C-alpha cells in the first residue's frame, strides 16, 4: 500500500480530475499495489483548511489496516 502525498509523475498512476487536483481520497491501484493519493505537505502549509481532507484520507488507510483513528483530544 502506498500513500502518495502530492503529484505523481506517471500519468497512468493517478488520474487527474480537472488537470490540477489529483483524485485524492479515492483508492487507486498501481502495478498491483493499492495507492491512496492525497495532498502534498507544502500544499497544506498554503491551504491549512484542507488538512481535514488529508485526515479523511489517512483514516481510510488506517481502516485498511484494521486500525481505529485516535480519539480527538479535548482542549
């Protein structure tokens, strides 16, 4: 399983929705390996509101491994 954070240089690895944003959050397959595309960390520094989207992607990855996401901390 691969979590891809950012653009993929191979066009057959991850299709693009509109030429700008990868199909993040949707499981893909690349050479027989499951791939979860998500945003690059530098993008998140410029767009912090999208961190919730990456968290949703990572929760899907954790689910694949049979893990529960940690409880949200109070405070």
